[in-house]
């Protein structure tokens, strides 16, 4: 009887210990899985919050992007083509004269100082933007120069000014000597670039043929005089047009100082 009782108690004890061990092991693993799932849930919740914040900011970002796109488009539209370089130079020269500023030096560069390629946000077309410096020295009052800067800001063309230097004119009381560098920006589309390259290649070939046939044996002074008459130059700004005319028709690179000297003599005689 005691043996049966002990066997029964032992069996019950074994079953209880087995169930307790199984229970402990099962719920321990389950608790670990629950912790992992809870961490994953928190991570997903954080990601969701981040995306919700980005989603809320998206209208503002889209509005800012559209504003920058419109600003860039407006800026590109204000940049003249390379064929309008003379018009921009004349506009700048006339604006100085309009504000009663005496011009001592107005020297546009024929070679670009820098160039950048940008993509038009409207047409997705590649555009080459070139930057041409113009050295300017003049005399006048600070007020007139300030008026010039104000009017330049509302110009139809995109121009910038840097390296402004102002000093008192020792020979004239109340008058300042002013110098600065103005930058003219011109643009060429990808189609214009290809066309210009073809034209330059043709012009180079034509100039070689003319040189071989003796058609361009004129002196530099004769070429400049003829170019001044042909282009109808009426101001120092037209120096760009004159040099370009000589380059296109004879293939020669003329000294800018010589052109400026002859043009000044020409204008004095008018």
C-alpha cells in the first residue's frame, strides 16, 4: 500500500515538475518573441512618424521647389543671347550717359571669363552661359552713380557689378572717380552651340581660302577703318562689333587698343 502511495505521489510530482518546466520554457521563449515584436513595432512606429512628418512638409517643399524653378526660368529669360551682346553693351553705356556720368574707359572683353552649362527647367535643354567682363572708369557724383545702380537693377538684361572703387577727384570738387567691373552674361542653347561650331569651321575654311588667294592683304588700319564704316560705329561700345566684323570677314585677330585708338579718332572727327 505504501509503495502504491509513494508511486502515485512520485508520478504526480513528476507530472507537476514537467508541466512547470514546460510552462516556464514556453512562456520564456514567448516573452522573448514578444519583446522582439514590441521593438520592431516601435521601430516601425518611428519610421511611420518620420514619413508622416515628411508628408506634412512635402507641400511646403514642393512650393519652394516651384518657386526656385520659376526664379531660375526668369533668370534664364533675362540672359541675352550672344548675338545681343552689342545691345547689352550699348544699353549699359547709354545708362551711364543718361545719369550724367562721364565715361573715361569702357572696355568690353571679347573672350568669356567663365562659362557654365545649365539645364532649362522648362524645356530640359542644355544651355551654355558665358560671362564677359567690362572694365569701366568714370567720373561723376555719388548720387548719380547710385541712381545708375538702381536703374540697372530693373534692366531687362541680367548684369552684375563688382570691384566698385570710389575716390575723390582731386581736380574737381564734389566729383568722384569711380571704377568697377560689369559682367554681361550670354546664353547659347545646345542647338545654337552646334550651329556656331559649324559656322566657325566654315569661317575658318573660308578665311584660309581668302588668305591663299590674296584677298586679305590689307593692313590692320585699313581693315579697322573699313570695319568702322561698314558697321556704322557711333560710340566706343561698337568696338565689340568692329572686332567681330573683322574676325568674321578676314579671320584676323586685331589688337583691341589699335581699334580703340582709331575709333576714338573717328568719333572726334564726326
